[in-house]
C-alpha cells in the first residue's frame, strides 16, 4: 500500500516551565489519589474516509512524584487513549524508586498507538491518566499528537 496523500498532524501540548512538583505552577495537574481518571489532553480529528484512513497517536506525559518514606516508594499510573469517549488502548506504568521523604522522581512516559478503525466525522482523542497507587502524583509537561494517514 502506498500513501496517496500527505499525512496531516493535529497536536496539543502543555509545557510546564516552572516546578512540576508544585500544584501552584501553571499547567501542573494533581492526579486524584482515589483512582479517578483525569483527561489531561485532547485533540479533534476529522476523518472523511474511515475505510482508507489510519490515525497514529503519540503521547508523552511527565509524571512528577515526591518521596514520602525512607524505605522506598512506588506508583502505578494507568494511561488510556480514548476515541469519542471509548477506550482504545491502555498501559499501566509501575515504577518503584528508592528515596527519602521529600526526594523527587520524574518519569517521562511515551505511549504510541495506531488506530486502524477511526469513525467518519469528528473523532476526539484523549489522553486519560489515573493514579492507581501512590500519593501526590503530578502531571507536568505533556503532549498528544494525532497523525492522520490516508492509504
């Protein structure tokens, strides 16, 4: 199969320029500690020919965590890609790290997905993050990019 048209890109990003460990910093999101999903970015993509179109979704999220114990810490973050409110992909990132109270840990997760079955019309893609474990899980800089390819 060859491409008949140039792919086009729709993207949204947030660059946190200050302290990603501070909820008062513009753009920082605190994930609730009670497993409540949080939409952190979304993009709208118009699909004209769904039977001949694929959408490549690329995401990145900076997770910022502050250590709370002397014996080590861990956190589990669930990343989901939603299309029009329905989940099309999930990954769970579990991270264990040694620290002292107040130590800082940052993880940059990248989550690429190929949507081979987009719907005709407007498709809203969302990056949804859920803190499954851990406390004070923060989202700093983040990005969501949809590359639309017509086959």
